[in-house]
């Protein structure tokens, strides 16, 4: 024990690391996070959720689904969002039972639609932005999971282009893009692959999903996801491809994957770097991460109940300002998985406090109390319960 260790740790946690020996746990407070207290951390937040008005889901019978909202942009005092919409004769029936009209998955036989709002809570669906093209054009089976780029006065939608029903082989597809002079369209497809799948044997050989462009350091940084391996024993990572032009070429970063955990892609400029959500999959799920260069990410905070497929309102997504203030709200999706015969997704709003401007301190709470129903919803299956009783029953 050194003389430094003999002095007690201060009663009020110092904002900077004290000059004493520390346990690994206390060392992490200063080496892994932006601040030792999450309440002071601009990249820590809890999340609040609100149902949206303006969207019809056909009594939630599974025939209509909306999911994977894009980043939200504001144009002429109006908020715009693009998303995957499926409106089919039946809910998804799996790859073995799908057809030209029956979807295999929730994102099969889908198109890209858009909606507008004046307040972010009440939305008006405006119609289809990118329809499925005729076979054999890119995306003839399904176009899904869009995100938006504003670049030199034009609008660019990047999205997944499926050439077969998802699940027949895997969830395989590349990324393509459409361009417009207005957020209201019309959208002109470029009719080519914008981000190529990786070479055989590489982590992104089959899928380039969730394209997510930002303007950073004067270039287009497009983040995407791909899966290591097949379901269910798979892990999702995020990659980065960089271009000088919306049409490419997009060069994949040599350090890919740049994020080792997560599922969808949610990024936003923050301070001089880029922040990212990591949800659902991997050792670092349920974290918010930060990279000072947009490539090398580290844990910034750990949280819970993070929004799925979040599309935040990012005012500085395309300004190339060099110093960004963060985000406070956006849209996400929820999926009905209780009844497989009516499986579909629906859009909701999330609010948070991930901004340098402060905002709602209630969203800095770490001890968020949930009703018992939230926990009991994660109950054992009947089979799991029977097995536990069999294993632990004493009489």
C-alpha cells in the first residue's frame, strides 16, 4: 500500500481523477467515461417514449407495418421523416410460405414512404417516396431502411435494395440511392449499387444494411451494419464508408468494423467527433459511444431502454460545423412479437437529453422506475418454467 492509497477517497466525487491509487472500478470512472457521474455526462440519458398520431395500422392485424425511420430533417419549418412501409395482403409468413404478394419478413415487399409534422408528435403521411421498381431492377423485391442526406442543395435517400425475399438464403442485399431536388420528391433512382458488399469471406460479404450518412470533415461518412455469421448465433457490427460525392465511390474504412456491438445504426455529430448508439447485440449493447475522429469509438455511457432503430432529429447532421451540440428527440420503431400471426412494427417518438445545452434534467436519472408489468413481460416460457420446476423442486 502506497502513501497515496492511505488517503481516503474524497466524499464528493471529483470531476478530475484524484492524485491517488485507484481500484480498477474507480479508474474506469475517469478513463472510460466523459465524467465520473452520469448525471453530469452530456452523453448519458434515460429515454422517454410517446405514441404518435397520424398513422393507421389497420387495427394492428399485421398487414400494415412502419419501421426503421430515417433521421429527421427540418425544411421550411416542417419536419420530414422517411421510413419502411409494408402494406400487404397478410402479415409475414416466413421464407417457405412467401409469394409475390405474401411477405417473408416484416421488411419484405416494402416501399419507402414519408411523413411530415409541425411538432414532432402529430404526423401526416404524405405518400410513397421510393416505390419498388420493376423486376429485375435493384430493389424489385423490396426497398427498405432509408436514411437521408442533404448535400449541396439536393436530397439523397440511401436504402437497402432486396433482389430476393429475405430469408430465402439470408438477409442479403446491397445499398442503392435515389436523389431529388425537394424533400417531397420526385425521387430519381440511380439504378446502381452505391455501397458494395464485401469480398467473399469478409464480415460484410452478404449484407450492407441501415445506411446512415452524415457530413463530417467535409466528406460523406456513411455508417452501415452487417452481421458476423448466421442467425441465431450471430453478432452485428457497424462499418464506415467515406465518399466525396453522394454517388460515390464509397471507400470502406480499413479499420472496419468500427463498432463491435449494436443492431441498427444511429449516429450524430457531437462536439468535434461522432456519437453512436449501440443497442441489442454484443458485449457493449445498451451503451452510447463517442469517437473524436468518427472511427475509433469508446464507451461514453451505459443506459437502458434505448430506442430501437432510432432516427433522431440531428440539426447539425449536414452543417459540417466542426463542433456539434447533440440531440434531444427522434422517432424509433416498436415491433409486435407476441402473436406471430400479426407481426408488424409501428413508429413512436423518443425524447432524451444528449445535448451540450442541458435540457430536461429528469432525463439524467439513472434510477428509472418501471412498473412490475415491464419486468413480468420478460417471463419464462411454459417450457422454461416446467424445466426449472423439474430441476429445483424439493418434494
